[in-house]
């Protein structure tokens, strides 16, 4: 598995763009990030729900680990060289669908 395969798969999804995100690249749907690519090109960060994170890490510890922002688990970090392409595609699709569903829900009001 490599970043070219991930890029081709992600960009085939509806309304997806690839844009810079600090030193990383990112895949976004309607401007919202669902995957980031660190500069090394050997990993991707996939933003999936907690249950999918736990399941992925339990089943594929050789290439998946939790992705943290501080103490909060945001997704999974995948080592592409060891990753199963079908698993990566499933996770990218889950992250995409999760992002689309969040944007389709009711808008949260601003706090005063």
C-alpha cells in the first residue's frame, strides 16, 4: 500500500479535494478534513469514530495505532507499507462518510 493508492481512492469520492494542512497534506470533503498525510508519506491519519479505532487496532496492530491530539483519540495512524489495501480503503470510506454525516446534521448554535 502506498500514498498514491490512497490518493487515487480518496479523490474518487464525491466532493473530495486535497489541500495543504500545515506541513501535511489533507483530504477534505466540502472543506472538512477526514484524512491527513504526514510529510514522510509513509503514514496516514484517518479520522474515524472511537468504536472503529478500537476495532482496527485490535485486528491490525501490525500497521494501526491510535492517533491522539493531546489526550483525545481522534482516529488511527496507519503504516502504509504494512497495511492491507482493503482495510485502508474501508477506513478512508468510513472517515469520509462520518464527515459527511456530521455536516448533514443540525447546526450547533453559538454559545453566548
